[in-house]
């Protein structure tokens, strides 16, 4: 069953389990950033950016079921931040 982008973005939140999975990814990328910044003394901005994207992705998944619109806007925000970071890193 195919969904339109609007249906996919503004769907009901997936739940706490999915949100915690995304938060786990965020913690991992923040740890990577910390490792390279402190121990290797290099500037690893990609870990920081990806950690932030995963945090923004996790927030809509832990919202109550009746917050579909807010969840959709947060999903769009995570896409915008990810694309913006990609453009920033490429240029």
C-alpha cells in the first residue's frame, strides 16, 4: 500500500520504542563527536550534526497519538536540518 508524502510525514507517532532507538543513535554520534574532538583533537562536525538530526527525529516518535501535525512538522525539520548539513559539508 503506497502512501503519499503527506500521509507518511503526518502519520501517527510510532511510539516510545522507535523514539528510544533514534535517541540511541544520537548518543552514539555524540560519542563519536566527543571522541574525535577530545581524544584525537580534530574537528568532527559530522558526528554533532548527525546526533542533532537523530534527536530531532526521535522527538516526534515519543509524542502522544493526537499530535500528528506537530510530529509531521518535526519530521520535516529533521529533513531540512539533514539536507542543510549535507549542503554545508559539501561546500
